C-alpha cells in the first residue's frame, strides 16, 4: 500500500517523458524538412539565375532542351539597293493626265483616222469651214487622211489643214499616203517631186537614194502641216503577178526590202514626219485584191517568219511608230478566213506578243470591199478593236462607227481599260511628235 504513490509518480514521469520525446522528434523532423526545402529552393534559384528567369511562386521552369547540333547561320544583312531607279517618263505622265480628263466619246474619237469626205459627208471636200468644225465637235476624230480628191493646190491644202487643226480640241494626226510612183497624191500639185516606183530602187539596191527621198518627202509634207505618211510599203513581192502591191514593193528579196524599208522609215522620221509601215503581215501573196473583195493567202506562219515578216522585224527594231494591218485572210495561220485586221491571232498574238511591237497598230482602210462586203461598219470597228488595233483607218461613216464603239463599251463588248490602252498610245505619240503646244 505504501508503494502506490511512488508508482503513480513513476507512471506520471514516464508519461511526461514520452510526450517530451514525441515533441522532440517532431521538432527534429520539422527541422530536417526545412533544411531539405532550403536546399531545393537554393538549387532552383541558382538554375533560374543561370537561365535568366526570375522565379516567383507561380513560375514554371521551361523544359530542359538538348543543345542543337545544327550550325547556326546569321541572317544576311540587307544592303541598301544600289540599282539606279528609272526616272519618271514625262511624256507618259502628260499622256496619262490628258487621258484622265477625257470623256468616253473623246477617247473613242481619238481612235478614228477619217477622211474629210466621210467626216463632212461631202465628196471631194476641199476646205475646212463651219461644216468641219461642227463635224469635229460631234465626232472628235484623232486624225484626218487627205486623199487626191481633197488636194487642189498648196495654198488650199495648207489652209484646210490649218483650219482643221484649229477646230480640234486635241491636235490631229494629219496623214497622206505619199509612197512615190503611182501612189503620190501631192505630186500632181507640185508639192513633192516625182519619184519612180519603189521596185526600181529595189532592183538598183539604191539605199542612198531611198534615204534622200525620205528626207525630201518629209520636208515637203511638213511644210503643209502633214505629220504622218502612210508609207513605206514593207511587203515582200512573193507573187510577181500580184496586182494590189506589185511595183509598190521594193521587190522579192526579203533582206533588201527590209533594208530599204528601214532606210525610208528612218529618213521620214528624221525629217520630222511619222512613218507607217504597211501591210502587215504581207499582202503581196494574196489571191485576190482586198480593194475589190476578199484576198486570201495560203502562206503558213513559218513561211511568213522566213520571208514576209523580215522587214517588219527590222522596222520594229528601228523604231517604227505605226504599222497598218492588211485585210488579207490567212486561213493556215488564223484557222479561218477572218481578215488579218480583225484577227487577234495576227494583231495581238503575232504583232504585239511575238514581234514585241508596242507602237500604234492601224487597220487598213475599213471602206475596202474585203471588209464592207462581209461586215457591217459597226461590227468591223468593234472586231478590230477587240483584235488589238489602236486606230481605225477610213471608216465609211465615222459618226456611226463612234456610236457603235460607245455602245460596245456600254454593253461590255469592249472595256474602257482596253480603250485606254489604245488612246494612251495615241496621246503618247502625239506628245512625242510635238503636236501639243507647251
């Protein structure tokens, strides 16, 4: 009984010791945990400093990536361009400004190269008076072609041309077809000297004489106010019996024809008159005469390339400003009997694209039977523009033709963008020719 208090004290002491041990153990475990956590935190902090990352409680370390074994290449440094920039073309800028101010009717009028007779409705018109003024107001043509029936004397023709220019808002192309030989409307009034047919100079291979003739013609034409000559004939005489071209050609030798064509072209242009090669792609092989009906040639494209196209290639390289496309049909090239002047295969594919010509393309006279016997005037005009022609030569009725072109644009058969291409070329040439006064 006397040992009971001691036993109670012993039990109490043991109980206290157990709790003290537990508390001590907990303290030790907590201390070890804090040490481990501190070590881990220090490691992460060191890693973050090395990688440039600042750790926050929410920061997630990026995954470890293996170092790349690919060689590193620096992006090349772009050097400033040393290529000279092309200066703006002041002629083009002026042409674009003029174009922007024109109405649709004025643009389409620029695409017409008409005769005084068709413009006024008077055959053999020999003066430009109020009738011409009124006609140019309603049909603002881009140019006038004077023929033998309009030419009576030097003073009469000079006055007629000057008045026509005065009546036109935009300066006119004033044209004649003064080839020499039998096609020389100005020789009869003594403005130009008489020259032999071009075949004579071709047979003689007389390059020097052709150069002289071109300069003489240019001086004579310019004195009247004429600024365009629808010459030279660039046709190679592949058919010696051809009646439409015949002696108007320099002859059957393609190389000599090319040389004389270029000589005449350059001489006329050196003398201040714009030359116009004709009749692309060569009219002298046709069976028939386009003046009086259909003319068809069976020549292939390869045959044309070897012969008829040579003068045109040379002329284009020499700076030809104008080329007339014939009404002859080339079924082995086009695929049907469509006249060349109305065919995009000839005008656009061959002349523009293959030969790279960027000057003015004219139709042959639209009042020739090769067109008028098979097409309405309005239809032919629209087809010619669709084919890629810039100037419509000698439409039978200019007013009707203008109305047809306006209607074609309004209906969508022609786009105004297509019209703008041609008119920009026309305006550009007129500015280059010095027709616009400063």
